[in-house]
């Protein structure tokens, strides 16, 4: 994947994806000693960056393949993205979702027109199930990150952020399967070679950190964390190949730090951010990313799909 | 006040106020039968549109007057706005706030550097107190709406919205003291004479509706509503003079409808909206604004200053 692949994706997404704004917060800057620029992909279609990759992949399918429909397996945000993208290009979608996925995500996915099939994420292999499902129905499987067009589409978030804030010193990106950071680091390192790309994982879900340290992909089993979008068990093969070259560092955050960051985003920035989406905020607020002294930091907010009831439960109680 | 006054304000605010984006929601459109364009002033500096008016007025003061500082009385959002604007132009601010104002608003106002003095909104006259306070200290009082520069600054929200969505059929604006809708309707009727301007008030706080019906300003006493930003007891003299000419209709919403709208904004649009700010959403969702049949509707979201704990209390419980 090269910068050009992300630029091609940006052309496909123009007028289709929302061009989310770049937002800033003096309070956040004072708190962290940084000059930070946030990319709020919670305001993207479907409430997360996932639409960028899904639409880029689906809209590139040949017509006959497209007509047979698309399938996806996802903990939630990719599901909504595929559902919306399928609707926009006029085909149907079947989505395999964990049965304990947040109700708001399942409901939204159905609302966008997709058929939802559930599985148990602690006992069943979603990739095998997803492939079988796609094969049975002759549908094309749209993976959530393991696909060059998906990664390239996801990288358009950084392309836009760097257009608004070109002179970033650091780029902070949440890491699940690694597609978002793979696309973003491809853009960032091409446009600004000296930039430091920092990934953020949940403390209990640091498969990419462990894998980078080991120099090979490590499977850590399903991590228990409130960051349901970052519950990858092992980095993707394609994403790891990119990230081992381009990601400078992975830092981790606790669930409590994610909740603090969600509260800050709500109270001070008026943004609804899901636990996974708050990873960048949380890492900076916890001082886990060395960026004080006024460094210019780009922070990708990956998504905002947390229901109001769940938010109240997580944030309101304390 | 003319369109030119708002355009002058826009020049003063360029690069100072956030140019908030225009956002859309297919789900909202399907739900309401409209094509709606939201102006999320919850993402403005200080979390509300008030900064536009406060900065426009304060930055226009002569240097000697500015040096003596500014004072304001406010239920909260104007307080934060004056505090931020004063800090940006390098003067100090004293803010008179009701003692039952939301804690998040008082805290934020102090955080921005202002001195806060409290009063009892049910027994004391805030305007008289504010004037006495300003006079005692030789400070200039910056009113929350009763000032041509404040109204003109507030109107820049509509100027930006109409730049992004020029062919609106209807513009829906929350109504407290009436400054926001006065500024916005001045812009809207000048740029698009056929547009219908609809104000929204809380059911219990319909002083402007009653006043328009009576042809004169009616004092309704302090209304009890969760929409603390819309608790005006009587329209402003200056704002009423504009609004009686330019506002086509006032509709009302209940507190329960405001909470439903806040929940929708959170769950589907990832926006933190305070009760007052949700008035436009609520009116459209309740069918109170005749705009179905795909009418193109502009909706001003006036603010997002509701603390996460209060939000959880209002929205999470049900």
C-alpha cells in the first residue's frame, strides 16, 4: 500500500463519506502540554472511520460480483459501515456479529438495511464462520481490515487531518486489527517522514505491541476490555506487514483511563466517543505518549458508537 | 440590524470563532420526512453560539473601556462566552450567575479565567444586579442578547449555515431572550426572502410566543424547565423589535421531548446537546414544525453544555 492508494480512495470517497472536521480544545492542550488536532470519525457515516474502508472496497467490486451482495464479520462498527456502503451502491449485505455486541450497534446495522447473523465471540471463530457464510451465499466478504482497499480507505482519515494540520510531530491512532493505523501511517510517513506514529491498545488487548516486540504476530486470545472495537486477538497479516515498518511505538491504556477520556470528550468537547475511540485521548491524558512541551499531535477519534444508556452506565455512575 | 452588521461580525470572528461544520443525518431525515442541515454550535468555543455575540461586542470596545474589564449576567453559556472572549482580548471579566446554574457551567466559566458572583434567580432581578455590579467596578456590561453587536454576532451562525446550505425552505432556532433568532432571521430573510423562520420555546417558557400573539412583550415569570438556557421571562426589547417583523412562527416542546431529542443526538449523531440546544431537533421530531415532504430545513443546535453526570441523570435513567 502506497500513498497513491490512499489518494485513490480519497477520490472514491469524495462527496460520499463525510469530510469530518479537525477540532481542537484549549483545555485538552493545557491539560496535556500538547497542541492537539482531533479527527472526529465519530461524526463519520455510521459513527466510525470504518465506512471509509468499506465503501472503498465495495465500490471497487466488479458489477456482477457486487450484484450477488456482500458479507462481513464485525464487532460492530465495520458492520454498520458495510451495511451503509452496500445500501449506497445498491446491493445487499449480510453481517455476522458477536451476540454480545452492543445493542445500539446491532440495531443500527439492521436499521441500515443489512441482515444480521450472530455468533459467540468467546467460542466460535468469526473468520471461518464469515467465510463459510459468504461462500454459501456467493457473496463477497468485506474484511474489516485485512484488505488493501480497506486499509487504503481507512487511511483517508489521516490524509484529511494532515491537509488541515500539515506540520504534525506525532500521530496517535487506536489499534484493533491494525487497518486504521496501517492506512494512516502510510499517509503520514509519506507526507511527513519525520512524524512519529504511536498506536494505542487496551492494556489487556496489546496483541500488536507484543507482536511488534516479538517481530511476529502473537495471538493473545480474546481480551476482556470495554473497548469492544479493539478486541483483536492477533494483528492482521497484511496490517502487521505495514505496521512493523511504519509504527514507531504502541502504548496501552486501562479501561478506567478510557472512561475518563470519554467523560472529558463529552464534558469539554461535546463529542460522543466510544471506549475504543477514546484511546488516543486517554493515552495523551495519561501521559503515555511523550508529547508534552507543545508538540503538535494528531489524534484520530475512531468512533462514537456507544449507546446513551451504556454511556450513562460507564460515565455517569462515578 | 442589517445583514451587513452580521457580515461585519463574521469578519471580526474569522479565525477566532470556530467555523462549526454543517452536519446531516439520514436517520433524522427519514424520521421527520425532511432534508435537514444542522449547525452544531455545541462545537463552538465555550460549547455554545454565545461566543459569537460576546466576542463581537467585546472586541468592538474602545481600548480604555476594554481595559477596565467586562461584566455579564447569564444562566451559563453567555458567561463562558464572555469569559473566553475577555481572555482572548486580554481583559478581565466578572460574571453574575444564578446559584442553581449547572455546576459544569460555573466550573467552566471559572476555568476560563472569570470571577463568578452568584444570585438567586427566583427572587433577585439579575439585570439590576448586573448593572449595579458593572457600575460599581467601572466595567462594561455585555448583555446576553439585548445589544446590536451581540445579536449580529449570534447571527453569524445562520450566515455560515446558509453558505453551506443556501436553498433552505425553513430555519429552526431555539428562543431564549431572542438574540440568536433575531440575528439568524436577519440573515435568513435578507439572503433568502421566502424562507420560513420558526422559533422553538419550552412549553412552560413561551414568553416570545405569547408576546408575538399579543403584539407586545409579555412577562411570564421564571419558567420551570430543564432547558436552562431558554428560561427567559420576557423577550428583550431590541430582540422583540426584530423578531416581531422576521419570525414567522413559534412552536413549543415539552421537557420529555427535549430529552428524547438529546438521546437521538447522542445515539445517532454522536453530538452532546444540552436541553436548550435540542429544541430544534425536538420540535421537528415531534412534528411541531410543518416541514415534512422533504423540505430543506436548517436547524441551529445552540449549545452542548450539559455535564456527563446530568446527562446520565436525564437520559440514561429511562
